[in-house]
C-alpha cells in the first residue's frame, strides 16, 4: 500500500479536501515526502512510531539539497534580502489585511535550479539578416525570370546543345536517416531528452516535498512581537539584567508551520495539484 489508502484519494476532478491537521486528530505525515500517511498503517504499528510512508521514503531521507530548498522557501516567505523575492509575484498576491507572502512552487523551482536565460535578440543583426534574405530573394526571382539559353529547354544544357534528361533529386540524394550514424545520433538525442525530462521531474518533486515538510513539521524561527512595531524605551528603573532577559526572550526560537494554497483556499498538501502555493500559517 502506498502513502494513502486508495479509497481516500480524491478523484481527478473532485475538490481537494481541507488540511487533515485541522480536521483529523493525530494526523501523521511522512518525514521524507511530507504526505499524510495511511491511518490503517498507523493503527497496525501501535508499539512504535511510524515516520515514513514507504520503504522508498525510508531509504531516501532528505539530504543537503533538500534542506537548502527548505531554506530558500523560508527566505522567500520572510522576504529576506537577497532571497529573490523581487523575481516572484508575491507582492501582487497580497490579500487585504494580510501581509503574508504567497510563493508558488514554480517560482521556487526557477530560483533554486536557475533555468537557462532567454537568448537576447540583437536588433541590428536581425535587420542585416533580413536585408540579406531580401537581396537573395530578389536575385532568385531575376534568375528565374531570365530566358533559357539555347539547348537547355526541358533539361540540362550540354556542350553540343543537345538536351539531356533532367535527373530526379530523389534518385541521387541520400536519405539522412539511411546513413548508419543518423540512427545512432537520433537515439542519443532521445536518450538526452528522456534524461532531461527525468531531471526536471525530480527537481519539481524535490521542491514540492520540501514545501510539504514545511507544512507538516515547520521550521525554527526567531520569536518576534507582531503587536509592537517600535522597541520599548527603557526607563530609569530598568536594569541591565532585565534588558538582557528581554533580549534573550526575543531571541527565543519558535516552531512555525506553513499551509498550502490552491486558488486562494487552504487545502491538504498531500493532494495539492498543479502550481500550488505556500505561505506561513496565521499566528495565534
């Protein structure tokens, strides 16, 4: 059995359910892929804690690259300087009264794996190329409109003016696919395309696994007072010990978790489809 019971999966066109961590008690998630685990599997293992949904997740635990993706997502959610938040559409997704950044999965994938930049088109080079093509077309038209020479009608002109039968291009030209090296190069191209597709699919899934782990387990963040925008001024009775205690309290770490969004609605991350997004959960 895979990470969820087959009967509990929503259909292809059915609505994505709300988060299980809000609607179910003791909802367990896999520590590798971040998906909800089967309730039957949890009930069967009452003596030990189940951390992984399958043997594949148990043998492929998150590595350094997975943790780096998590840090990139956290930096984007916090709008940290140098995180690349300017390259995303987070500012355009703000809801009135809610300043939490919303980051889409495709944006994280683009920032993390650095896609190839679009080629810059040189206007001057394109104009010169267009002019050269235009001149060649004019020359070709003049050549076609020129009257045929003597002895060249209906075929190739011979030295004595006699007509030679026109030869078909198909009889003299070689089919590129019939060459021995052509099939080999085509197979190599197909293999490269297949490997590139597998690589992109793995990168896509790595980003979504990291996002699901942040939703299920969260990460450590510094505690901050969101009610006060300005620091309090110490009075005359404030001692150094109290100031140090306040600073230590501000530096305390708190566990913050995220939530998955589809079309503006919070959904269960295990069933999120397409280019879904992530944001911090609302602090209570």
